C-alpha cells in the first residue's frame, strides 16, 4: 500500500511541481520524533499505521476447509490502519489526505505488482482495501497509545491478508461405514 501511494504521489505531483509527500509505514514510536533528524516521518509525509489486527471471521471457515484438504494452515486477517498526513501547513495535509483517499478508492484491490514483494505472494493473491469505521472512543484510545496528539486521519481496512503456515502432511483419508442405524424401522 505504501508503494502504491508513493507511485501515485509521483504521478500526480511531478518533480519540481511542488512539495510531494512520502508515504511511510509507521510504528507507535515513530510518532515521538516527527520531522527530526533520522525520523521515519519527515514533512511532507503520509503515515500508514496499523493499529489493530483481527481475524477475518467471514472467510476463516472457508480457508479452514481448504487447509483441511491440503494440509497448509491459513489464517485470514484484517489490518486496521490509520492514514495521517504530516506537513507544516494544514491545507497541504488536507490535500495529501484527499490524494490518499482518492488513490485507495480508485485502486481498492491490490494484486500482482501492487502487492509489496516482501510479502511472498502467490499468483492470484489479492488484498482489498476499503474505508473503515472507527468510533470516536476507539480513535481516542488509539491516539492515547501513540505518543502524539490527535490529528486528522483516515481509517482504512485491508482484507483479507492471509498468513500461511508450514505445510503439514496431507491428512489421511478416512472411510466411515455404518453397520446399524437406530431409529429406522426394518
């Protein structure tokens, strides 16, 4: 997702046409030293912060059935993320958030070259990125956990991110034979 945002920022804001943000994957400690020497988040920037992981209950049963068949355990996850813009000027932050939202809405399915190569993706893998709902109390809790004051952000959800386990032995086939059924008249 970070690579997608940076590519779009380069396309939309050509070299020399003005300040261009850099999308970065940020952790909680990165918010302590924004725009300082050696900081991950330097103005102008859009931070992508994963504040929560959850099991994708809608697809877990289906992946469990596939796992039972081929012996490869799979855990489908949802990544809950907050996108925040960082700049000296509020107008620029709003512009960066708008460009971020437009990018994620126009390319809501990440496949092939849009997936980060470090993910060891298989052919046919994809991740859907959709806007997320985040209640104000949950948003407050998220910012309390970080070392920064509240700032305007866009909540997004990446689903289904799948973690594959090591391949185990294929399950042994079992045949069930019923010799007597009770309750059936003869």
